[in-house]
């Protein structure tokens, strides 16, 4: 039922965009140009934050510490943006995107150990040109389905030719194991036609607990090695 409702919403949104393009072509083209400019700004914000993360990792690597395994980034797909605005009851406009959505620009930081997650978060928070808007700690407070990750919404200044713009970026920080679990759970959530979803969800929840315990044990072993080195 949810899948059909989602398809229906997507169909309505496409019709709405097609209607705007046919009956108000000038307005549509103006919005399209503004949208492209906004996506460029979000991409620039991702580069700003990614550079900060890479510099921190390079600095720590001098001390034989490499907290970051990998950094991934993405810009939310246009139809996903439209769908979310529609779900929030907002108009489909560039202004509404900036005012209402915090996750258009997303960065995922993969760490080896749980304590690395909090180190990265702390180092980012201390930078005077980063403003932390919101933090959700799904590691200490997992979601009911077992999802664990550390989420930050931050604002960073991006400098263009004629102005400075504060842009919001969502940063998700998690361990390799948490990321592997989340990718599998994502398939269950968004892939159509899966049978026995309740049973699979229960199995995933069990795996989430095993992964959480393993992450903690691995961190404890790493700390013992460092203590006795």
C-alpha cells in the first residue's frame, strides 16, 4: 500500500511540473535556472565540508591515527526533493528547498571505531566557521529497527564571486559495520515486492545488536592495544 501511494504521489508531482512547464514556461525556466544554481551551491558546500574532513584525517595520520576509512557524498535527487516538499505541505520552489530541507547535501563518513565517530564530530564542532544546527545520536539511542549512526546538520559559509552564502549539509558518521547494516536495511525498505518483510526485519534487528556489540568489543581491544603499546 505504501509503495502504491508513493507511486501516486510521484505521478502527481510529475503532472504538476509538466503543467507548469506547459502553461508557465517562463516561470518554469526561471525556476529551473535557480534550481541549477542552488544545486551548484550545495555541491560547493559538500566540497567545503569534505575538505575539512580530509585535512583533519591528514593531520591525525601524522600521529598514526586514521579515523576516517572513507567519505561519500550525494545531492538529493530532484524528484526526492519534490516528494519531500510535498510531504511537508510546502510549495515546490527554490526558496522552500533552502528553508525546509536540511538533507539536500549529504556526506557520509565511515570510521573504523565508535570513538572515532565522536572524535570527528568534536573536531568539526570546534571549527569556528561551522555552525551545528542539530545532532541526532542514533548510536546511543538506536531507532526501533536497529539503525545506528551519528547525524549532524551543519551550516558552512561558501564564498562565491559576489557574496557569501551559508549552506546546510547533513553529515552521517558511522562505522563500517553500521554502514553495511544500513545498506542492507535500505534494500528492505525501498525494494518493491519483498515477501516476509516482518521476519527479515526481525533478523536485521538481531544483526544490529550483534554488530553493536562487536563494534564495542573491537573498540575496547583497540584501546587495550594502544594502552599496552
